[in-house]
C-alpha cells in the first residue's frame, strides 16, 4: 500500500523527527531509526506514487526476545491519506548459532485516509512468522482483520525468501522473492515481486519489479541510520 512527493509537513513524521532530535535519557533496549528513500516500495508496489519518502521509527527490544515498536512514513494513494503509521510487537530468538526465528503482529494504519470520505478507511493487520538459516530467511504474513476499504487484505498471504551475502568488506548483497496471494472472495490478481540490492554504510541501491501488468522495473536509492536512545 503507499507513496507521494516527499512531504515533511506530515504530522506523524514531524513528531517522530522532533522526538529523535530531542535530548533523551539512555534506555536499555530502546533504539530509533530514520530513513530516506527515492521511492517507498512495499512488496514491490509504490506507496508514494513513485515519489520520495522520509520515515522514522522507535523500537524496544528486551533481553528475553520480546520486542515492540512503531514506524511512520509519508504515503500517496491519490486520496486523503498522507502518512502510514505501523505498530508491531513480536518475539524472536535463536534455536542455535545458525537458526533463528521471529513471530509477531503488525498493524498498518492510515489515520487521515477518511478525512473527506468516512468509507475510505483501509487499516489492516497481519500476523507473521519467519525463520532464518544462516544467510537465508523464509517468512510468511497473513491478514487477520481489516477495515472495509482494505478487503484485499483479509486472509491475504504473503510468502517471501531473502538471501544476504557479504560480497566485500561492509558491502552486502540481498536477493528477494515474494508471492502475494489473495482470498477468492476478493477479486484481485495474485502477483510475484522480486528484487536485488546492494547496501553499505546505511546506503542501499535496489532494483525491484513485479509480474503485474504495466509495472516497470524500479530503481531506488535509500539511506537509513539507527540510533541508540
């Protein structure tokens, strides 16, 4: 879901950046992230109408594997929605030195999507599970509830596999393949997305595409930093 021309006046983005720039007492397990991308892609589909996006998030991770967080970005779907606010929590850990797992729930909210049309609400939620074997990660997301404007999300299943390799000192190559399938009650075509990216020192160059009709290969440039709070 999501993207538009970069809008620094988005309320939640401004709030997040204000928080991140304010002096704060160090809290064990608390961290933040700030990022910029030339095009916010989600499962291969632009969320900003092929425009730029700025994002920020706050995360808490406990020693026992529990974590929770929030993340915000500007979006553009040619309607009232100007930002996305995600809330999530989960539990992860290691089975051994080569195998780890991750289980959780994420809620995607678009608080201003129905400003002029009360029927245009499309918040939705997913449960997810992932398992990593060395440098390979397999993951599944499943839609469990949604507003009326997000019928497509109900019982939708997204399966993905990602492989990560260090090809040079500090330079990481990521290969991605995803498959999005929708419930038969929703008249929408299933699709596959795939991509390749190179990352170093917070910068990422990526190519992404889908098998949707009239969808072109997209090239994106992104930069992100993580901060301990």
